[in-house]
């Protein structure tokens, strides 16, 4: 991390069954309720009160349409041992996994919440093992995770997401990849870290492998998310200082890019219509 690096804040989801979803994020994911209102619940870390996921209850449209939106949110654990203890917890409680992968720079578990939002829980490998290229790219792989090795790190029982857990990245289903690259490298100042055979692109602030994943696996030119659609409402960026915020505002004005400002928070949508809120950490 440098003084110019951006980092992710909480992910906000629009949900139909607030009670059921809150119970899931507590019992299965291991988050704690930090704030509860009539139609919104914020969950995060018990130890630091750091918010990670907010659930907002809506009355969704009756019709379902495939749009741009969330592919998965990804919680980054501090260590491989934490991942092992979490995996053991899921296995003991017989929660179905959708996948368990080794990406070269990380090891990851995948599953869905009750309303179909994708979730990744992962731990990074030591940076010395990352495939860094001379051009700044960090290339990943997808092979089967060494579950035995991960479980072999277990030393204690999982009792909730450990201190140090953060929102590691968000992976988005997008309208198109060229427009996504233009937005995330010229408006949000990320670097392109990997281009996966023209099907997915990965971007990061600083020297991380990715803070934003994007793909067109569900089809190209998908419409923007609708207001009363379940799924991602918005996600947060935290910038390190006023200088970075001023630089963002300068780029937005120079490119005549539409945005709103609310109490020091910059609100804008990417080229796929996916909303983000940007504030100073």
C-alpha cells in the first residue's frame, strides 16, 4: 500500500428477505450486526466494527432481467490458517460450496447467498509466489485448491470473521470490456493487471493483483441494473487523502462525466451503470 492507493469499503446489497439474509451473513459468513434499522442492516467485524456488507430491503420488480451487476463480492482473510478454519467450519456445518480454487496469487472458496449473490472468501499467497510480469501485470491461474493443505493449517475453531478481514475485491458482470477498461483506468485510477483471453479483465490500485474483476461471461452488451432489482446497490471506494479526491474530481470535470456529491461522498456509475460511492478514508 502507498499513500496513493485506493481501497474498497463495504458492498451494499438490495435484498427481498432482510431477516433471512442477515441470518445467513451472520451464521454462514461469520459477520456481526453493527447497525440495524427497519429496512437496513449493516454487518462487519465484531473486533473492529469495520462495516463490510450492508443489506437494504426493497420490494423487487416481479420480472427478472439479466443485467450488468455483481458477479461476486470477495472477503480477504488475513492468512491461510484463517481460510482453513473457515473451510473446516463450512464442511462441519455442511454448507454447499460452489468451488474451491487456487489462482496462483490466492486460494479461494466460492458459494452463493440465499438470494443468489456470489461470495468469495479467500486468502492471498505470499507475494513472492505471485506471477508478476515486467509490464506490471499479475497473471493468475485457476486450478483445484489444495484443500488438504489448507485444512492442515487449522489450529482453532472458527468463531467469526477474524480481525484484519477486508473487502478484497469486487467482481462485476459488465456491459463490455473495452468500456470497462477505459472507465477503470482513466476515471478510477486503477491499473490493468490481467486480460483473460478477452473474456475478463482485472484491475487494481497499486501493486495488488486486483480490486475489481470484470467479465462478459453472461453475454455482451447487458443492460444497466434497474432501480428495483435485487443484487448490488453500490460498492464503496475509500481514497487515502484530499489530494486523490481532488484529482478524481478534476478527471470527472475534464471528461464531463456525470456524478453527484453528497456530504463529501462522490457518487457515480461506471460504463455498465454499476454505482460506486467514493469518500476519503
